[in-house]
C-alpha cells in the first residue's frame, strides 16, 4: 500500500502482475517478509522484491499434488517460530516445511486441513 492522501488515503500497488498469489490461504507473514504459493510455485516478498524459494522439484511436487483442488481450500499456511519454518498444508494430506533460515525444504505425509500460526513455547 502507498499513502496517496485524501480522499482515498491509501492505494494498493501491484508488485508482480504476472504471478500473483493464487492460493489466498497460503499467505504467511514472518517479520517483514511474506511467503506464499502461486500457480508457478513458492515465493517470498518484502513488498518490493519477489524471490522464488521453491526449487524445480518442490514446485513440481506441489503442482502435481494440488491439481484440481479449489484455490481457497487447497493450501493453508502457518509459521512455526520455534523451528523457524513456514508450513503449508496441501489438500489436507501433505505438509510442506520451508526453513526460512536454512532455506531448505522437507515434507510430511500428515493429515492437517487447517494450520494455526503464532503459538510459541515460552
């Protein structure tokens, strides 16, 4: 968003018109960065720059697995601050983990339809 003043006050700026966030529930905010899934794979943005984080193997696995599911229910994202991972539940049947410090992926064949962010150990 950019401040433009009255009467509108703010306007929404398009960062990347060719990609976008196809899966609205995949958006996960970690500090000043936003992670999300698009039709072309996984990305992170700081609001200005967009960086692909899914390598060919991860993006291909995701694309093959998520096919045919409605975008609003296909992917749910969350963050686990304790293990420093962004986590996506895909079709409630697979969990993809992205460690944002190590920049590494893993997955699990666990069942989880919805994920919850923000809970931390004290």
